[in-house]
């Protein structure tokens, strides 16, 4: 789920490319400035193909250093939940969360039925 830097000098609309996240879901873009509070917006619904989809969102980006984080999640099927139980000490997995930030590797988080994040 890479976050694209399309026009860094004139950001306002941020585009994201997402791989293997079910279509119709949305992602959340969170901007954290060096000073001040973080701001989050929800993207449009993912469109394209499940292999590669895209969405957009508009967010105000203040001057100075900022961190952008894109996150998306989806509920797993019963079969997927069972498949992940070897990683979660037998606890069922409820959802998978994908996280990406500019210049960093994407992360995958498994969220269990009890809310534990792995």
C-alpha cells in the first residue's frame, strides 16, 4: 500500500495505490505535522482491481515537515481467520490492517477477536 508523492510542492489531494485490499473499502490518511495535532481523512472507495486499486482524499498540508500514514483494513473470512491462528497462538483473527508511510516499508497488522494487534 505505497503512498505516492505525486506533487509534493502542491499537495492537497493525495493519491494512494493499494494492492490486494478488497474493492469498495476505504483507507484513512493521517497527517501528523511536526507541531500541532494530527488530522485524518477517509478516502473515496477503492476502485480498479483487487490486484491494484486506487483511491483519493483531500487533506490540508501545512508548511514544514509532516508525516503521512495511509491505513486500510478489511474483515477476514472464516477460512482466513483459521489460516492465521498459527501466528496468533490459536486466537481467531478478526481483521487485517495495512499501514504505509512515505519512505517506509508497508506493515501488516493482524487484529484478533480480543483486539490484540500482531
